[in-house]
C-alpha cells in the first residue's frame, strides 16, 4: 500500500474526472491521499472531497509563498477553526519561493514564520515548500523551531547538504516524480544517502508527472513510480519502500 502525501485535487485539471482519478488511485493500491488546500475556496472544495472519500482523502491547508501577500488574520482564524474541528492533518504548504517571487520576499518570510508558529501552537505537522531559497528556509526553521516542530521538506530537489541539515532538525524529506527524471541524478544521490525512515513519497499532482508519464497530467496513482525509483536507487524491494514510507506518512500525519 502507498500514500500520496501531497496532491492538489481541487486544481481545475481534476474538474472533469476526479471520481475516476480516485478509483485509479485505489486500484494502484494507494491507502490514502493528502490533499493540499491553499485558499478559502480550495478549502471549501477540499472539505467536500474529504466528506466524499472519508478516511481516504485527508486535507492539509495553508498559505503557499506565492499567496503570502494575501495572508489575512481572517485566513489564520479559518486555519485555527479547521484544526480545532479536526478537519486538517497538517498546515501547509508554507515556505519560500524565490523563483517567481509572486509575493515580496519579506512577506513570504513573515508569513512562513507565522505559519511555523501556528503549526507548533496547534500541534500540527508543517508541509514546507522551498524553491531557490534553501538558506533562508533553513534559517527561519532554525529560528522558529520551539522544540516541537514536526515538518517535511516537500518536493525535495536540492543538494545533500540541505538534506543533512533537515535531518539534523528531525524533518522528513518527501520526493516527487522528479526523482525519475533523466537529469535528476543529484536528487537520486540524496535518496541513496538518507535513511528510508526519514522519507515520504508524493506526486504534487497535477504537476511533475514521472518520466513514464511525462507531458501528461500527474495524478495520485503515479506515486507508485516514485516508490519504484526509490526502491531501485536504494536496492530495496518495492514492498519495503511501500511499507516504510506508508508507515512514515501515517505517523507524520497521525492518520
């Protein structure tokens, strides 16, 4: 069994065939999907999806760095209410994205800090996004970690030095279909070095379809391709990777 720990099922790419997408995930032996909601409208849609697929599609909610400029106290209050009502299993995604800078860096950093504080206050794990911002990301995590931070660096595509720093902080590391790309040997090198007990798998769908499906819409069922690549790199069986990463996800999200 597998768990896709990061999907965006409310994106328009899934508007026409979500039931079929979920069915294919089940046929691919996925045990659960963590669906990420990044604004108020996506939260409304995600609540409906979780109600439609109880104990199968779980929700996380947060403020992506692209939307940091739109952060409000009302949105923070909504996240608090969702946590209080046990509607979310994590906060996020949150973090820094200096590739597009769709929100000013200063606002990204401040909202990231607020989100990390909120996650610890609510005793929820943090799903962390970092793109072209490794140093600032780790600096803020160091400064905001009150000793009870539980987090994952999602869609990891950086170097071993960052992975080691994350592991030293007790963070998990999650890999997408990127690990299957022909030019992604540095990512596979990180996979080889880090312990399986610190690793989770995800699709980040509809983006980043694995090599076997490049050019197509990504979907949760394809997380199996990520697991296959990890098994090959670490010289393990697919069953070993599936069992350990699934247990890691269950423990991390408390599902």
